[in-house]
C-alpha cells in the first residue's frame, strides 16, 4: 500500500516552520512627501539695444586702432622710405611753415606798428595758417621717425631738422596762444608782447637820451630853480622804473619760450628770438643803470 503523506501540523512539536512571507510594500498613503523642486529659471531676456551699440562701438574701436597701428608699422618699413631725401624734405616742410608764419606775422605786426585791433576775420585767417604750421610739424615728425629707423640721429640732417622743428613749434605756440587770448587788450603769444615791449624800450631810451643831451642845460636851470631839479629827477625816476619793468617783461618772454617748448637748455643760436630778447633785456638793464647815474646828478 502506498503511504499517504500527512500534512505536518504547524503547531506540533518538532515541526519546522515554513519560511516567512516578504513584508508587504507600504501603502501609498504612508509615503513621505518629497521636497518641492525650485521653479525653472526664466528664459533669458533679450539684450538691450544700448548694450548692443556699446559692444559694437568697442569692437569697431578695436578694429580701427589695430588697423592704424598696423598701417603705421607697415608705413615705416616700406622700401621707398630709404629713397627719401631728408635734406630736401626738411627744407620743403620748413618753407611751407615759413610761408604760413609770414602771413600770421603780417597780421600781428599791425598791432604794434599801426595800433590796429585784431578782428574776428583776422582770427579765422590766423587759424587757417596755424593748421598749415601743424601740417608742417607732422611732416617733420615723420622725417624724425624715418631717420630714427635709419639710425641717423648723429647726422647733420638730424641737427638741421631739430632747428627747423623747434622754430616751427615756436610759431605754433605763438599762434595758438594768440588765438586763445585774442579778445584781451594785451593779447597773448610771443610776438605781439615781444615787439610791443621792444617798442616801449626804444621810446624810453630816446627820452633818456634827450635828458642826457640837455644835461648841462638842465643842471644850470636847476641851480637857479629847484623846481627844475625836482621835475627832472622825477622824470628820470619814472624812466628807471620803466626800464626795470621792460627788462622783467623781456626775461619773462625768454622763459615763455623755454617753457612752451619744454627745453630749458635752448640756446640763442638755435632760436633767434632768444637772442633778440636777451639783447633787448641787456639794453633795458643799461638804461636802468644810466638813469640811476643821471638821477644822482640831480640829487637834492
């Protein structure tokens, strides 16, 4: 007979317990809530037109500046530069400046010769000639650059160009300062104050000379009339003070040139105006000395 399998009673002693069933998954109601996610960032806004224009301007400026630098470098290294005649080019640039300066000087000279007043139309003409001076100055700068590349700083052409350049820069200084002060009674710049001062010095020298010529006659009159002595002495004192003021003004113009050109070591051999100013200042000092001696003869 076949044995029938009897099911094992789970409660009976010695019986093995069946394996435990896996735990049931938690119910949806018991799950912990997830934290809220941050909202997505807003879509990028369109750049403003102003920023766009600024960026475009910056880019264009960089392109233009880069092009200018590249052109300058290219210009310096062109083969035809070696064929430039420095002497001829220097003289030509200086001649152009000289022609412009003559026109400016012609207008200026009317102030101290005829006592004219510079008009607005004259100022415009001076401005045009000033631009011609500046163009000549730029040409000279190019020649300096070329000679520097050729290492010709120790040549006679370099020395000549230095003299030309300094003279042109002085003309530019005079004209530009004159235009800045053209509405002032004393004007500005170099030449009008310079030649006005020289004219005043010439008149003071003439007056002192007249007193010296009449010296014996005036001394005789002073013996008889003390008023003549006092009047003559006072007149000489005024001249002595005038000589002092004129000397100081001439020395001031001397410094004006050196400071304006930023060259304290300038020599009268390079700038002829410095030679004129020093000579006239010496005359003013001599006039002051002579007036002092003459005044002593009419002392009380």
